[in-house]
C-alpha cells in the first residue's frame, strides 16, 4: 500500500469562528513548539510508556528476519555430499529447489496418484492447473523407461518447471505401480536429479515404496538452504575432485542472481525391472 503524505502549510486554519481566527493564528507556533517538546520528552524517558514500547518493539522486528540456516543435525558433511551429488553438481555446486515449500502440481486428478505424491516429506502439494510440476501424459519416447522427468530452473537456482511423462506401455513393463512411478518422478522434480542405491524409492530400477532416511535428510537440508546456495566447499571433504571439477566446468558460469535465464536440466528416466 502506498501512503502519500501531503504538506499542510502553517497558515491553514478553519474559518467558521469568523473574526477571532487572526488572534488564534498568532498562538499556533507556540502551541506547536510546546506539543513537540512534550513528545520528545516522552520518547527519551526510559520509564515512560512510549519509551518502553520503542525498546520492546525493536528486538521483535529484528527476530522476524529469516536466515535459511540449517540445524546442526542436518548440516553434516554426509548430507552435504549427498545433495551435492544428486542436486548441486548439475549447477556448478549450487543448490536447485523450488522457492516455496508449497508446490503446485497440474494434470493429476486421480486421488490415489495424489495420495502417493503427498507421501513426500518436507514439502506440500497443491493439485491445480498451475504449471510447476506438470504431468504431461504418456509417451513412447524412451521405450525401456517406466517414466521420466525433466526439471528446469532459473539461473538463480529457483526451480521453474518440471515435466513428467509415463510410458504408454507402463502397465505391461514390470514397473510395479503407476502410483510409485509417479511418486518417484516427483522426487526428481523436487530436486533429486539422480538416483540412489540404497534399496529405496529413488533407486534407478522401479520401485520400492520406501523413502529412505538418507533421502529424507538430504531433502530436508536442501529445503533449509536458499536456492542457489554454493555448497561445493562443504561437500568437498570426501567427494572426488573429478566430480567437483566436472560440475564447475559444466554449470558454474550459468549462475545469475537475477534469474533471467532458463536452464533445462537432464531427462531422468526410471528403468523397469528386467
């Protein structure tokens, strides 16, 4: 809301008292000075109600500023290495995530599909027509894959869109269930831009129903950090230098705080059981 403050001149006085106004106008400067002196005294007096309100309000306003600082429990070297490998390595060592933890999903109206997607921790989902995570239907573009996802993000690290497709032959491919495949692909859209090897939902061969503790902790850390946070140095402790050098060469020059550029991430496919 814009507030326009207009100056009112010192000669402004009502005229409904007729001829007595000129006499009053001579007293106006004295009244203004006296009133201002009383107000200044009240503000400077530590025992006054005005002074107390001022002193009590400042810490409250300062405390409202958020820091995006993860807890010590989350900020471990292992968790940083995990989100580097499955997320930040795609963007020069910087994090990629949705700006909000409330994420819109379009194209999915089946209640059982929605229930499966809602099992993801840390974030919330709204099923409507907004184009953030988009289920774009069925395709045979990748014949051996149950489904696939392609995340896209802005050059400031904020996720912009993620497209999900399922194989037209998904029901005859040994892909377990459509619900689990969709849940898996949504995991990629949340920022898990790779696969795990821990027997859980995000393994490359579809699909266990378990969201493992490693994935839960990694996702929690990812969404405790601002989009575009540089984590290369925090993850460097044990990760191979080759992985860091490859990440830096591929994506490091794309970071831009204004977020003007749209970056198309990898197409990540989920394999059927053989």
